[in-house]
């Protein structure tokens, strides 16, 4: 289960970005996970919860945004979402494609609780 090591890396990144004294106030960690990344969201959430408990982040919730696979045909230039395992353009049936999205896996943001509100202390630049 490689989700456990991915969760460990997410926690490591959070620890690097957030002051150690503030770790107990991390409320949300948001990640982007592409369909082609091979990550099982439920396994990642389970692993994150276990590791967060041991790292002073027991109140932290992992929010996973799942990114669909999108492609562009190099022949007819059509952009489309790949809903099936066959990587073929629905218009011209070419398999000469560029993958536009769906293989991502990155930490998007970290939210911490402050005395009166929630503030974002890290945000991935687009």
C-alpha cells in the first residue's frame, strides 16, 4: 500500500511548511489526486488519519480533490475526458494523444485554526 508512504510525505511537507507549535491547529490539508496517479483515495485518507494522530495533527482532515483524465488528440485537436480505459479519440479514433490532466498528485493547501477564524497558511501556486 503506497498510500501510506504518500501520507507520510504529505505530513512531512506540512511539518516543513507549518511551525511545529502550530501543528496541533492544522484543520485541513487539501491535495489534488489524478485518476492516473494510482492512488486509492480511501486508503490515502485512512493512512493520513493514522499518521496525523502521531504527529500532533489529530484534528487535521484530509480533503482530496480527484482530477479526471483529460486528453487532446494530436490529429484532430479535439479535447475530451477519458472515461474508458482505451486511450482513443472519440471523434477520429486516433490513439495519438496528449494527456492534459489526470496524473497529478500534489499538496494544494493547508488550513490552520486561529483564535477567531480559519486561515490558510500555505497555498500551492497555480
